[in-house]
């Protein structure tokens, strides 16, 4: 037979106090006016009996269940963005909250079921997360539902946590300049002339603006810009092969993500070009592949864990209506050479 759940009444009886008195002590009420010895008896009784508070009952009294819903598309099942969950879990634990993680695979029907599931459990708020930053469509939620968008945006929910892509883009260019690289720079994965009527996402747009703003401030121009809609290794390989063939003064590649950089490494190696001795390479995102490339890839990282922590803090604080931007750190490895001054 299952063991009978220990109740507050059992603790009160063991401590020789009323149920109300035991409840005030266990809930940490500062104004109980009960003796230190009474507090010690209640805590000792709770420990001896193995008492666990009824969170559901407490939620009915306080209108708080200390539970957070975390609904994502494919964050949970991809290592690339798992830091979002890791950071959110850590912040939830620090705030003494439980986090319910549900994944939808981007399926609207599964998303509705996930929303219903967390609402049925009366969560204190919902975090909607996306593996890759983009605008998410959400069904209408009950009035008063606390929502934070994580690595995502929604026109009806302005509280969001996003990577500071604009500063991240600037950081990539600034790093090349700091290493003495000011010409022969090629942009792999994006071209303004080829993408005039195309829109990827607001975050990618900010990354591009950051790159181009820094280039202009340093009075630099790209030797070439090569566009690809898909930022996968095979496209980085093909684009870099073309650049090697057509540009003799190639000194550096800015790859719009690390997967493109992976393909670029292969093309450079096939052409007998050394990284970074002949060509420096810098990427974005700090994908897992970046640390395993040889030499290690210098990249501007997506701060996933910091973003996950910030989303929970923002949700529980229930303040601020504007998006929160988390800085993207430069992860310096060995793929950018230092040129001699002068």
C-alpha cells in the first residue's frame, strides 16, 4: 500500500501546537509571536515525519503555484540551443520555482496542447522559446497570462529576451581591425545587392547592420559579398571556393554563422590555404563545431544560458515591457591572425 501523505495536522499534533500555528511557522511568517522553542518543535516534527507542503493547496491560497511553463519549438532536442533551457532551469531553481518543459516541434496543434497543459496546471507564467531567433505566432491567451518571449518576438507580447545582434556584428569587424586586418575581407552568406527584397529575421537584420556599421566606421569595404539563403556547411564550401578563384587578395572571411565557416575551412584546405596564416576566419553563434575545428574558430557567441536566466528573472519580476538584449561575447580562438603593425 502507498504510504499515507503526512499532513500539516500531523505536524501540528506532533509539535503540540494548533494547525494554524504550525502553518505560520512553516510558511516563515515573521509575526507569529510564538516562542523560539515552538518554532524548533514544529521544524523538528516536520523533519521527523517527512512532511512536504501541499504546493497545489498553497497555490489556491496565494494565487501562485511557483511553477513556470517553458514551451519551445525544438530547443529541448537540439544541443545547439540547449543553453536556453539550462539557464532557465538554473534561474528557476534559484527562485525556488519548478519549470515544466514542453516541446512542440513547431506544430501548431502540439503548441496548443502544450499551452493548455501549462494553463491547466496554473503556472505563474509562460516562456515561449525558439531555437533560432524569429517571430512566433501565438494563439490568444487568457487575459492576465504573464508571457516572456525567449530568442523570439511576438507583436502581442513585448517582453522578450534577445541576443544583442547589432553589437555582435560590430564586434566581429572590430576584432579583425584590432588584429591589423583592414582589406581583403569577404562576407560569406549575405549580400545587400542580392537580398534587396528578402527578409530573413529581425535578429539577422541587426547582425548585418552591426557588421556594415562597423565597416563604415572603420572606412572599410568588402572585397566581395556572397549570398546564400541556407547557412549550412555545403554552402560555405561552395561560396568560399568561388571567392578563392576570383579574389587573389583574400585575407579574411566573415561568415554569417559557424556552419558556413566549417564549409569555408574545407574549401581553404583544399586550395592549400592555411587558417589563419593565409586567410583569417571569424563566425557567429559559437556552434558546437566551432571548438572542434582546427584551428579553433573565433566566433561571436549567442549567450544562450544568460538569455535563459534573464527570461525567468523577467517573467517573475513582472516588469519592463521592452525587449531585453543580452550582449554577445567574442570567443577568441586561433582562426584570426595578428598582422605585424605598419
